[in-house]
C-alpha cells in the first residue's frame, strides 16, 4: 500500500504538476516568435579559376569558402551585434514587457550575456556545395524580425566593403611605394651617367671609339703608302736628300699620332693619359648604362603594377549577393508548443518511470 501511494504521489509531483505548468506556459504565456530567413552568397568581382579539387568534387574554391566563413563568423560576433544595435535597438526589442519572462532578455545584463542570447536567437549555416549562407533570426514581432534581419545584411555588406577597401588601399599604397623607389633609382642612375659623361667630356663612348678606329685605320693606310713611296724613291734618291728627310719626318709624325690615338683607346700602353683611356671610360659607362636600363625596366614594371592595382581597386574583389531578401513573416513558428509540451511530458514520464522501476527493484531485493 505504501509503495502504491508513493507511486501515485510521485506521479503527481513529477509528471502531473510540472506537466501542467509546462503545458500552461506554452498554451497561455509563451510569447510568439517570428522567424525571418535570408540567403546570400559571397562572390568575387572576377571569376575564380576552378582548382583540381573543385573540378572533381564540386566543392567551392578555398578562397570562396574563406570569404563565406568570414561573414558567417562575423554575424555571430560581438562586433556585428554592436553594429546591429546601432542600427536597430535590438536590446529593447528582446527585453520588452510584452515578452514572456522566460524568453525575455534582462536589459541590465552585460554585453557578454547579450551576445550569448543573440547567438541563441539566430542560426547561421552554409549550404554546400554552392557555399550559400542561410541566416535566420527570431524576434517577438514580424516587424522586429524583418528589421533585425535587414540590419544584419547591411552590416555584413559593410564588412565586405571594408575588407575590399582595406585590401585595395594596401595594394595601392604598396604599388605607389614601389613606383617611388623605382623612380628614385632611375633618377640616380641617369644623374650618375650624365655626370660621368660630363667629367669625361664624351657623350657616346661607342661612337667616339668607332671614329678613332676609323681615323687610326686611315692614318695607318697613309703610313703604308708613305713607306712604299720612301722605299721606291730610295732606289734613285739619296737617303740624305731633303725630300727623303721630309718623308721620314711625315712617317714618324703619323706613327706618333697613331700611338697617341691607340693610347686613348687602351691602357696597354702607358702614357700621360693612360688612366683616362676610352676603354676604361667605356667600361665605366657600360656599368652606368646597364644600371640605367635596369632602373627603367623596374620603373616600367612598377608603373604597370600600380595601374593594375588601380583597375582592381575600381572593382569589388568580393561582394554580398543576397537572393532571398528578408520578408515580413505572417505566422509565428516558435515556440513549437505541442512539440515542446509533448517532449517535456515524455521526459518527465520517462524519469518518473525510471525512478519507480528503481524503487521496485530495491523493494523486491529487500523483501
């Protein structure tokens, strides 16, 4: 008899009374919650080439997945909550007096508690393989739910725009710095080459060398003719004759001119100007001219890179493509009164049955 009374009493205390409270709460007190769904994708401004994994499995590129996760993680962060709060006073909407006590948020609690409450009122998922973001938010009126969802989309677009702006600014700043460095190097190379030309008094070493070589060849041809003439006249004219002395003097003078010109071309013959030969000047000018050519190519490449960065900055690297806009819900979808009530009653009944079963086993064992 005692066990029967205990069973009845515990049934009332563990099942009937809590069950009635739960059913009464969901039937008469629980506030309606309206859900708004938004779907969007994070797409790039330019088509992304599919990699091998994408071609085989159909899974989006790692770049797209990363951009999508940036937005989904942001929606669940404190930064997003504060920006949405600045647009829509969601703290007051979730803590209104018309909201039941169990579902209501206490407005006096800190932002950390409000962040956990916010995360319980939203759901963010990624549908594969398309990388579609499914964002859902609940509120206690249709208008509030749509306003909160619209604010969430706006702050997400601001995030994407901010990321684009920072990336473009960084790219432009780096490109401008490269152009500035290349411009300074090119200017220094041109100044160094100009100073070397002024100090040597030569504009074009190669042209000067060609002219000297031509002159030397002409002088050598002249010397050869004079030597032939000298040998021919020596057969009939005395070596001491005035015309023979004059011819020898012309040959010696021309050879001296040739030696002087050759000394200017190369330093193999040491002379007063050997340290300032055209060969040394040509080597020095070649080094300076090579530095100028390298600086010009670097400058052209830097300018081209800056132009590409400028064109890229005019386009969005990624943008939010919302194809399911937030709409005004017409029917409350939460709380699921019958489902939750039935589940709680079933749980209470299972717990009571387990307790009664244990008590029965203990009673039979002690008997």
